C-alpha cells in the first residue's frame, strides 16, 4: 500500500479507532464512525451503499441518505489522507459501482492481523507454539467488536460474525491449552470472552476447566454455580451436557489430560454422568437436561430432481469457506416467482442437515404474499425461541433483545436455518446466526444486496432449469410411457411453461388427475392462456406438492 498508507493503523477489535504515528484521529459523529466501522468489519471487501444506508438509518432513511453517505466518505478520506489533493481518490477509500471498500492489510488492520495469527496457530504442529500464536491473536482484542457504537448498530451481521470468529478462536485456544497442559495462558482471554457472552455454555465450560486445571477449583465451582443460575433465571433452562461434563470433570479432577474439546462427544442426555447439583438437590444430570432439537424443515419434495449445478455450487462455496477458515452466515437464493427457490432451499436443507446436528429451524416470512400479512422478524424470532425451549415468560418483547437472546442460544451450536420468502435484507437480518457453526439458507425474489455485500453470504441466482431437466420432471410425475406417446405435446408444455417449475408442477398435477386425457389438451390450454407462461402464476398451486412458495393465487378456469 505504500509508505504513507502504512502510517495509519485501524482497529475494530474493540473501540473503532484510527491512528497515525500513534496519535488517534477524531473520527467524527456517530453515523460517520459507523460508516468507517462497517468498512473495517468487511476488511477490504466492498460494502454496498444500500447496506450503509440501511444500517445508518434503519427503516427510515431520508431522501438525501446516499448523498450523506458520500459526504461521510469524503470527510473520512480527507481525515485519513490530509495531504490528498482536492477530488483525488487516494489510496484508502476506493469507490466501486455498488459501494465502497477500505484498502487495508494485516499491518494496517487489527482484524486481518488477528486472522493471520489464528491461522498460524491452527497450522502449528506443536501445542506450545499454537498456544503462543493464539495468545498473540487474542491479545489484539480490547473489548467487544465495534464497542462504542450504539447497541442497535452492533447487531449488524458483520460485527456479529467477527464476534463469532473471536469466540471460536477462544474455544480452540482453550482446547489447545488444556491438551498441552498450559491453561493459565488462556484464562484472561476466556474471562473476557465469557464475560461478553455470559450465556455461551461452550465458553463457560472451558473457563471452568481452565480454572480447575490451574488449581483454582473453588473459583471454577463458583463459576459453574453462577452460570447455572444465569441460565435458569434468564432462559429458564438447565445446563447443557457440555457444561455438566465440565462440572463432572471438575469434581473428579479430570480437567486437562482427558479433555478433547469439540472432538469429544457430549454425554448422552439420559445416560450421562449423574452428578448432583452443587446445592445438594436430588435432581440428576440425566433428569435435568431436556433440550429440544428442532427439526422443522418441511418434507423434501418427492419429485425433486435436477438442479445439480446449483447444489454443487452451494456445496463448493461452503467447502471452500471451511478450508479458508471463513464464517459463512448465509446462502442467498434469489429469482423470479415460480422459479423453484423454496423447493430448492428445502431440498438443500435436507442435504446439509447432517452437518448441523443441533437441529434445523424453518420460517416462511411470506414477504411477497398478496393475501397474507408478512411475518415480522419479531414474530419469527419468538417462534424460533419457542422451538429452542425458551419458556414464554422468558421471551423479551423488544426486537433487539429477541435477536440478542436468539444469537446467544445459537452460540456454540451447529444449527441450520431455512428462511423462506424474505422481502429484503432488513426483513431477515435479525434472524441470521452469528456463529461459525450455523448456516442460514435464505430465499427471496430480490437479490438481497445488503446481505451479500456484508461479505458473509454467497448469492445463488436461481434461473429456469434446462429443457432436459424440465422433461425429466414430467417423466417423474407422469411416467415415461405417457410422455413417449406425445413428444410434440411434451415439447409444447415445456416451451409454453417457460420451464418455470411452478408452471410445470401445475400442468403435471392436472395431467396426473386426468390420466386418460391426452397431453396435447394441456399443451393447448397452456397455449390458449391469455399471457402464456405468466398465467401459471395465477393457477392453483396447493395440489402440486411443492414447497410453500406463493400459495395465494386464484384459480384459472380450465376448459
């Protein structure tokens, strides 16, 4: 980046700050500081103008919002590069068609330095070296990501995902330190992370084990009692198997040599160690643990087929992110009405479900329903919390409190979410997980540029299937023999439907209900529809057996 660029250092792992020559720069007001924070959190990736506007003004931006963002960028550019000539672009804040990015590297941004050190720790062959790398990485954290920003802004997925990176690194570091017999080095980082995430039982379990392994059994026992009380008071739930396993190891002084972290399977909820609670109660661990594992995915479509390119693309993106140590928040499937997004998302969810053993959540937000009210994010969160076992009396009423509780419960878990028919990024952002172990599959008719520009979601545009896949679908529904007798009618149905899966499903359902009718009849009726394939959007869809999609269409009369 050059010598002048290297003179500026940015921090996001704690308060948002910029320093030149050790002197902190005055970053301006709340909104301008938030613009810089979003650019830093995306670490060199483009942040869309729509995402900046939505985050700064939430759902009520002024008409001048885009111009205000441009003005903030100009002010930040002059602040970072005070000697820059008028109208010069400079070396830091780079304009793109969709938005802006901040050019940074490992020497100028603490987040990138943190990621490099964590990667070195995970690649280290010797536990002692790994612990030292982890200690250097975690020492860069000076508080919650973006601390100093207003609480509502800090719920943005970009900040939440960075917090999740830290939490994941702390857990890995603690596991490595416990295996290597060096727990003391990780206790400060564990304390800080556990304090910021008091309901993350995986962190609390490791803090208990590290304290006990360092000879601080009384402090470890007190920590367990505090966590157990907090879970009961705030969530109305009992400790998880992992937390109870840590307590059992504490009591039996098995805190380091046998610890394997996530590699060890948690004790079975029924047959696990029956450890009495510290207050002397009679309830055993086996009786205390009863956490639901939601399995909410709608049934996979019995006639699903094809879409091999999209399924392979989704898997390749997830595999590459795992190899690179990136945290994928979501896969964003978008396309026109009737293109098969919902059916594809549900099928993909079933394919991926085994990788998310803590369960699957599903919500149809009805963002494009003509005759039903769209589901609000708060309604969806209440439904998720209920499915996760949170008693009604413990569920907050305010949206950001709901989202905070929801993300706290997901922390440390491996869960899959399918969020269907969202209008835009604002409709879905509070429902997105913030931990590396979770994934959301989101569908929309819109491109969800705000979600994609966050850098933690992959877009998957869904178009019509090729003609051969459309014909294979009709074969699965109607049988090869019936299609073989009328190849011209089959070709007309495929062409007349525009290869829209919904249109094909409606025609196939009609033809299946009238097995003696020639397919040419249905091809002719489709051709005679006033607007051709577009008319199928008004045809009844409930009988086709497909995913939720749009279920609010009036019937079209068939002659």
